[in-house]
C-alpha cells in the first residue's frame, strides 16, 4: 500500500491530502497491470472505473474516420484515465 499512497501523492486532486486520508483511499484501490499495446478503455465505451497511471505511459487515440485514428495525448504517472 505505501506504493499506492506514493502514486496518489503525485496525482492532482490527491497531492495535498493528509497521509491518513491517502492511506484510507489507497486501501480501496486495486492495482491493475497493463502491458505494451493493451487497451485500457475504448473510445465510446462506458466505464465505471478511473485509472491512475502509476508508471509508464498511456497513449490516447481518437477515431478520425472509420479506418483512421490519431494520437491526441501521451499520459504518464499521475494522470487519470476514465470515469
């Protein structure tokens, strides 16, 4: 759990919270590992979860037309994806 607290400490919206608050929040988080090329969320997909990038990078793409996508962002540690 200390690693999760460190991730929250580096995430906007959580960074200024007290350690005790972060520890309680961290207890509710479940680490979900993703590999290179894995899809976390698909465009237009309904999701109930938010993901905080703990390490590595996440590329965000959007559909331009039926057969073409473009990268619109690269997110790194501390960024939130989803919900």
